[in-house]
């Protein structure tokens, strides 16, 4: 019992820090020298990831709930905390993020809004949770925290979000309009409520063929790059392209993940494909902070770390599955 508790606490701490590293450093937004920023980023990203993961596992609603809550986090983070969905000159980078597929009535850009929902739902939350669960296969589908622990994480998440809001306000001197903030808050509440209306997941009983973990990972990698490299200059065409990619991914995932042969290695492979896509894409984007050389060194370090984590997690799952099979035999 004591060993199991220590393992679960280790899993919580790991996810708490993996989420911001995936979201900001592996993506290529922040360089290695800014790792101390995790003091602020981890409570926001990591706190959210832990809470989302706990909700999905504790209620038995699994990944469908976690993905919907990931979308709710995107609405909270980008609509209420950083407010990048409404800021025409976010971070004073003059990148014109909202100009593509602009919706004047809402004051948002269709391309940027959908991209942010993709990045936070599938990468910041989804990839991070899947990678860390793979590191702890024995506890992958069980809750890691009790009510007290979850309450502490929720408090830390609120503090982290408030700190990020304060930093963003100081950098941008921007506050969205009241209707925009109300809309973002309303969407966040709607998504959270919808997540709790998802039926409790039943055991996979459908027989049938599933792709190998390698093929699943390659598919996730290709589809992920499709989202990351969809040209914003396409305008509404880029929105349609990303929605089509999302639909393909979710349909295939829903179909195959219900099969009895779908395994933890398949889930890890999807996360691996997404993580590697992030890491490779980082080499092709313009650095937001620091010089190009040091950013590329940082990109290489974080990509190498992602590859190591994936390999290590795959070995952990394989070893655990072999042990389970030995017990059955």
C-alpha cells in the first residue's frame, strides 16, 4: 500500500512538470535557459493536467472526458488567463494572429482559436497525460489523488493561473471586453458540464483488427504535423483543414480504441507521435525568445528528452504487460 501511494505521488509530480515542458518547451516557445519559468507555468499547466486526468479516471469516463476538459482548459487559458484569443497584438510580437479567418462579431480569429484548442486539448493535456500514464502502467487507469490532494492541486492551479494572468497583463497591457470574457467563461462552463455528461466508459468488448502501435504512432505524427503546418494564409480554408484533420483523428481513435486488442502501447504511440511532431516542428518556427542558435540547441535537448521518455515508457509498459501475462499463465 505504501509503495503504491509513493508511486501515485511520483506520477502526480511527474505530470505536474511534464505538462508545461511539453506545452511550452518541446513546442519551441521557450528555451532551455528559461526552465525556471516552470515555477509559474507548472501550477497552471501541470495543475490542470492533474485535475483533468483525475476527473477522467475517478469518474470512469476516461479519455473522452479528458479531451473535453482539455478543450475547457484551452478556453480558460487562452480566453480568460492570457486572453490571446482576443488580443490583436499578443505579446507585442506583431504576428497578426487574429487576422486569419477573422470574426468581427466575436473579435477572434478562426485559425488562431482553433489552433489553440488543438494545441491545448491534444498536446498540452492529452499528450502529457498519456506519456506520464505510460510511465506508471500499474496505476494508469486508477485515481492518483484523494479529495484533499485534488483540492490542493485545484488551489495551486488557481494560483498559477492568477500569476500567469498577472504576468500577461504586465506584458500586454490588454484586457478583453466584458462580452468576450463572459463568452469565454460561458464556453468553459459549458465544456466542463458536457464532460460530466459523457457516459461512463465500459470495458472494450468489440473484437477486430487494430493497427500496430507503430502505425498508430505514425498516423498521429502525420496528422499532428498537418495541424501544426496548416497555413494560416488559407483563412477559412485553414479552419476547414484543421477541422477535417481533427475529425479523422477522433473518428479513427473512437473506432479502434473500442477494440479489445487496443493496448496501452497504442495509446503511448499516439502520444509519441504527437510529441515527436511538436519537437520536430520546433526546429522550423521563428524563436519567440532568445537567439536562433541557443533556441535550436534547446529544441534538440527537449526533443532528445522526449525520445528518451517515450522509449523508457514503452519499456515500462512492455515489462508490466509481460508480468501480467506471467501471472495469468
